[in-house]
C-alpha cells in the first residue's frame, strides 16, 4: 500500500519479475520473496511459465529458458511506465 492506496501489479509485471529472479537459477522460496508473492500464487505462475517453456525446473531450482529470456526482453521493452 502506498498512502492508503493499493497498487496491483499486472500479470506481465509479475511474470517479468519471476523470469528476472530465475535468470541465474532460483529456489521457489527466492522467487516468492523476490517477486513479493505468496506460495499459492507463485505456484500458479511457475506452472504456467513451465507450460509455456519460459522457465524450467532442475531439481529444486527454477531457471529461465532462452525462450523466457527473449520473452522478458521483449516484454520489458514494450512495458509503459
């Protein structure tokens, strides 16, 4: 909350955050804290990103794929702030 106003992030913002955190490999806990998500929401995003081949799980580590890096770069360029 910012001065009593709740600011919601878009799905794109959350996806970009997860892909950045997982770029060099990250455990789910690191992703949850780094992207400021709860475990349930993080699980939904991680499953969706794995289905889309933007992230892959290697043991207990999540890593952004080449496709995920390309997606993150394009999405970051298109993002309007």
